[in-house]
């Protein structure tokens, strides 16, 4: 069976999109869905104890935003390693409905089947690696662009899942409730005594809504030369299209370059338009180049500006030593046509950051 976001969903949540797109699913789609039914029923049973765990707000809440492949994961790992913050793990994002109950005993079993490297860039990973909360939203079958491949039936709907601004009100409220509960469950792990560092590129275009939910949240925006970002993102899209799908993804494949550029513009325009809503003391911008060249000083400046306690250069160096053998991937050159489109649609971003 192909990799899927649905292994951690409950039975009720599993049926959300198949029912929404029932006219498009077809017999083959329903047949592919069947193996997930017993897994979802098991997840529903395992989720019962988690309903009785009272959540708790983390001491601080920090969001990392910026387009995919801009260094958000590297930054996430560095900050989690360098301080006294917690990050949601791969297991917690894959099994968001019941991780409080199953962390101690089911996680070791799941780890036996978890890839040791990310499929799209060979970075080391495990069930305990920091992971993005957007994955938890996909596992919950909430509104997220990540499910556009799983249910490739309505491009416009899943495009609206990026910024969430034009979603049906019911789906928006559902997203808010699920994300808030997920944050509270993560905060409970440390009884509110530690901060939480979250990372999702899509959050760059959700600033207003996130500030409504978390008024004191802090934000780190990372930017990078868009050419290597687009090269790497095209590779990422290729991996996504090989995931479990209940429909035909050929149209998504054909339009991947257009989708990528549109998404890039949506995310960065969202940040550009709304970042001033965040108090200056609660936001900072960093470049991938600075992070890559001077990781220690860049991370220390983030901790200082955002008033995050617990920075440890020793812990940071330990992590840096553990990943120094990683070799970045190499990707094909972009066509002249795609370069022109990127320069045109991302002109404001390129000028702003001097790329």
C-alpha cells in the first residue's frame, strides 16, 4: 500500500471527504478506501482515552513560516535542538487522535515501519523527529492542501485550504477546533512549562486567523532564493503524487508548475500583507543563506529577539554535528519558460529580499 496521510485518522473523520466527493470517488476509489476502514476504527477506539486528558496551553507558541523547501524544516530542527522548546513529533502528527494514550507503547511498534529518511530529500527522520502540524491536520482530514492528492476532485477547494480565508465557515471552524485541540494536547505533555515550536509553510498566509486563536504567538519567517526552492519543490511534488490517491492525479501532475508558482505567491503575499499585524517583538525574518552559513549566530539571534529562554550553544552544536554528513539533493535546471513565470509572479518577493 502506498504512503498515506490517512493511517492515523478516525472512522468518522475518514468518511469526511469521501462523502463530500461521493459523486467523484467511483468504484475504484471506494475499493481503495476499504483497507483504511479497520485502521480508522482502531484509531477511534484508541482515541477514547485522549478525550479525557485535559489539554494545557504551552508556555510559548512559536510558528515557523515560509514556502516549502526554503529551509523551514532545518530551522525547525535547529530551534528544537538548541533550546528548551518542544516540537510535535512525526508520531504525534501521524497519530494526532490518540498520541497521549499511545506514545509509550504503540510508537515503538510504528517505528519499525517508519522510513529512516524522508522520501524527497534523504534527510534523517524517525518517529521522534520534529514534524509539521500540517501533517496532523491531514491525518485528522481537516482542511489542508495536502489532501488534494488523496482526493483529487476539486482543485479550487483545496487551493482555498492554503490560506483558509475562502473556506466554507463549517470547515473553517472545524480546522480551528482541531488545531486548537492539537496544540493543547502537545502543551499537556509538559504541563504548560515549555514552549511549543510549530512549522507549516501554509501558516504564512494564515496570520490573521492564527492571531485570533493565539494572540501572543511569535513568528519566524524564513526566505530563500526562489530558484533552488522551485527546483526542490518540483521534486517534492513528484513524491506527493505517488502517495495514496482515490482518484486520477494526472491533471495535478500536468499543472504542477502552475500550482507551485501560485502557491508560492499565495504564501509569500499572505506574509507580506499581514505580518505587520504581529507586534515587532513577536516576529523576525531570517534568510536561508544566513542560517546555512552561520547557524549558531542566526539561531541565537532568534532566541534573543523573540525572548525565548533556554538557548544552548552546546546542544545546538551537537545537533549540527549529527547532520553535517547530509548531502543536499541536486535537481534539474528549470526551463526558460518556468524561469520567466517565476520571475514575473514572484517579482515583489524577489525585489524585497534582493534575489
